[in-house]
């Protein structure tokens, strides 16, 4: 326990494995992470002094003064950020040997035993666990009287604000980190939703970052629509957007309620236009309507529709995928995808367990390689064919003239239905498909889109510039900059993960969700 006469100083950092060539961050990308703000909102603002930072927004964090200032460093991030958390921990302990470091997020739940090698506290529960950590480190009661994200500490422009109405997801897609964690779907009290919106102040758009905005009882959904309509008519915000599952579009009344309450658009996990692929992904919710129909229903109701495509080349051939993207590019009644990705067998997911059981993983795959742009499993097509396909993904999979034609015809079809912002948002995907290298594709430290610049094979590519320490490091921190190995030279589970093997494979049977959840804070 740290005893001090001043308020405890806590630095909260969202770590990110940046794929930009210059590892510069993405301050204009949507959505941004609100994890540090949510964590900070669990603590009493008069009893602790908190600073927030986000590598996705601001690029690699190496603020020596901030690390020396902090008594406690709290690290969070998505699956592939685990290596980055280790690197930041090494910097922090070099600059400030007395600092206490806690980490949380998906990998704290998937790799609780391995994580204890590098961090003082491994938070394998929900965000509320931060209170237990802070109280354990500093003593006393540091919990907020009423929790609310600390939007006042978040960086960035005020055009878009972020809020939540639910937590987790009620579906079990085979490749999703939410399935790996197995936590129950929860809805937030309407008063909490209202307070978030009011705390944001007026924003042109509020984006709800729920995993499934439509989940939960339908009566609750309608109550949320009534609340949003009330606040929209009071001009508390200019519009809103959310992530919904495909079952939302089954009832046209849902679209009417959303539009009347100020909705400007949705993101939904289409993933594929192939019924066989959707079934393989266990996305049962996507079988209620043909993908094309639900996209058109959204656009024709006056709201933009965003989605991504996920290519599982262990189960599909490149020719099938190219036929799918050709169909999309030739159909101006639907939006182009917002991103393209290979299916990622994230640690702990059913897809990970399946690929491991089948012996499908390539040798020497690292967690760094699970970025959606590298090949980590054996494929149906010869590997050279798949590598060429990956290169085309980096350069622009759809012919630019075809994309331009799609964009023009899309404008003609929907200029009278979509708002100006909705139309611009939909057309932004044309740029993304034509010039993907301007986004977060490629690999940090390697120029994307050039023949010979990437191998596209997991285990063989450069890790990127972040894996080289930027200051002199003590020998005790050398391992912090080593990439986490997922498979060994034979493509089997790497020995470093043996202690957590049961956790990593526990969700192999998607339907059997008698899964133990790690709700305790692991103390050193």
C-alpha cells in the first residue's frame, strides 16, 4: 500500500499496436476508445488525480514526465496490444522504479497467469475492478459516488462524442473476443444514458460504442428510442449512430423509431455475403435477412450503413472472395465496405480452438501477426496465391474506376434520402477501398503496398519499430520487447501459453457457455 500526503496520481493509457508506417496514431478515425475515460469515471475526482492518454489517438506514448509523475499506471487495450503494454511497462519502470502497474482488457482474461510476469496487478474482471486496485494500492475509499466517464479528460475534437447503453453481446460469433470472454449481456439504466449525453455537451454526432445497441428486451430498446427522441428534439445532439446486429433490420418499425430519434446511420457486422461463411462464423443473427436487403432497407430509410468484410481463406478460395467483392462493387444500391480483413482466430475464441485442434496454424505465429492483414493459418489456395491477394488488399482490391462508378451511382440513388453527413460518410468508403494504405493497413516500419516489402506470412514479417527500445533498457526488461509467441516451430501452441491453455480453449463449444468468469483482481 502506498501512503502519501497528497492525492494519488494515476495515469491511464489505452495501448495500441499501430499499423501506420510512421506509427503516428489516428486522431481522426472513428470510433475512438473511451476505455480510459470509463475507468477514470469509476474513481472519485476529488480523491485521486487522474491523467488519460490513448495511443490509438495520439501515437506511441513515451511521455517521460507523465510516467515519473504517476504513482499508478493503468494499461488497457485490445488483444494485439498486449506486447505494447509490456513495452510501456518497461519504459515506465525505467523512468520511475517506484511505479505500480496494472493491466486489464481481453488478454488479462485470456492470459492471467502469463500477465503476472510483467504487471503488478492483472485485472481480469470488468471496469469496476479498477476501484479494487486503487484501494489496494493507496488504501481508503477511492470509488466515485456516481460513476460517469471522464469526458473532460479525453483528447480530440468535439464533433463526435461517445457513449454506451449496454455492455457485452448476446450473440456468440466464433471469431469475436466477446465470445471468448463469455460475459453476460447487460443493459444500462436510462438515467445513466441520459447523464452521459448531458455530460458530453452538444455534439454533432453521438456514437454509441455498444457491442450490440439492439440487444436486450425490446421494451428497453423502445424506451431508449423515446429518450433519444426527446433529447434530439431538445437539440442535445445533432444525430447519433450505433453498432447493431442484423436482427435489428428484420422489423421496419425499428428503422422508423431510429430515424425519428435522430439516427444518421449504423455499423453492422455483415462479414460476408456467403450464407455458408456466415454459418461457419456462427453469426445466426445474419441469417434472418439477405445481407443486400438489410443494407438497402437502412439506406432507403435515410440512414447510412457501414460494415466490414472478413475473409476466412482457410475455408474459402480467393476466387470466391473476389466474386463477392465484384458483386458489391457492381451494386450501387448498397454501400462499399468500410474495411477488409482476414478472419483473426483471436486467443480464447472458438475459432482459435478450432484452428488449434485442426493443426491449421502456421509455425511461429506471434500475437503481433493477428492484425487482420497477415496470414496466420494454412489456406485452401496455394500460399503464393493468397499472398498476392493480401498485397492487393493493401493496394486496393477493387478497381478504382469501378469504385468511382459505384460512388457516382450511389450518389444518384441516395442523394434525396441520406443527409449530407450520411452521404459523405457512405462515400468515404470509396476512398478507403481505393487507397487503403492511407488507413491503418500495412505494418509499422514497412511501406505497405509495394511488392517485396511484406511477406504477409505470420512469423516471418518485421515486427515494426515499436519492438526496438527507444531508450537504453536494463537487462531485466529485455523480455518486455519480445513478441508474444502463439505457436511454436511446428504450429502447435507455444509453451509460453501452456499455463493459460485451459482459458484459451474453454469456448471451443459455443453453445455450452457454462464458462467460469474471472471476476477477481489478481493480486501479487
